[in-house]
């Protein structure tokens, strides 16, 4: 990504904050820059191994930041607009925060129930040993 003028780490780093790995960030940014492209062109411009291309593009599709252009053969992809992609990521993270808040409340209730028993029975195990699970 020499065209990014020495900002490769910065660009990849910012996109990692949105949940993309290094190769995903390179390919997504490349698609943002060039628009619609065939897989070979994307991998070449993004400096990503061809052997990883389809796996990475499918991962980007599952994250909602890249679309497959249905009519083209060989396969052609395009990036969703940056604002759409960031909105998708922000909504997913907000959902995760809500889930964490629910887990926090559940853990508090469990601790409230267990604490008196643990104080009364000092030898009480909190978890079943792994060799007894079956």
C-alpha cells in the first residue's frame, strides 16, 4: 500500500478498531479507493496473498462492509460506503455493550446468591473439576 504515503499502519490500525484484521483492512480500504474490482486486482493493489483472497472477502461480506456484484464473472466486489460500514460496526458494538450489561446484572445476582453459602462453607468449590464433567 505504498500509495497511502507512509500511512499504511495508521489506516490499517484505524480499520482494526472497527473489527477488521490486517488483510481485511487492506482489502476493504483498497475497495474503498478503487470502487468495484475483480479479486485479482484487489489482492494485487492491497498486497494480500491470492490464496487468502476469497476467505477474506467472504469475511468482509459477513461483516457487511463488502458486497458481491452478482452479475460479474469472475467475481467482482465493491465496498459499502464508509459511513454505512462504520454504522454497522457501531450498532454491533452497541449490541455487544447491552449484552455485557445484561451479563453484569446476571453475575451480580449469582454472586449475591453464592456469597452467603461460600462464607458458611469455606471448602465449597465454585466450579466442577474438569475431570468430573461428563
